C-alpha cells in the first residue's frame, strides 16, 4: 500500500515561513514526479508545484518566487519550502505522488 504522508503545517503570521514534508510509505520505485496541491475553504483544489525525478521544478504563478519544491529520491520524500506567506496561502496542502494522494496538512496564515 503506497501512502504519501504530509507534515509541517501550522499557524504562521503573514510574512512567515513553513516547510512541508511529504514522505511516501510503501513499496514504490522513485516516481517520475511528485506534486503539491492546496484547497482553501469554499474553493477548488489548486495545483501548487511539481518536481520531476531529475529535479526540474514547476510552480503556479501565485507561488512562484516564494515557494521552493525539492525531493530526496532515495527517501521518497518531497518538501515544500514556503516563504513570505500571505493570508491567501491559507489552505489544506496535499501531496500527490503519481495517482496516490496524502491526507493533507493545514496551513493557516493569520496575524
């Protein structure tokens, strides 16, 4: 059973930083890509970032320049470093590995 598990969410003030982690449990060869999504209350789920096996990263325009995605292939772990957080970044952040989804970790940006 392959299961991504997220951690690292929490409450942070505007302008602050958080680092999310996604660790994949189960038997899985190093996946070709890993992604982060987010969903705010009352809104549709939004793609945030993707990183390929080779380390190439892609970002949504809304987070470009503030968020950084990275991965450790041998550990099947993916990270999302989030800086200069804004209230509009408040959402449930979920990791997606191929077609497997994690349960999500809540990020709340508020003063």
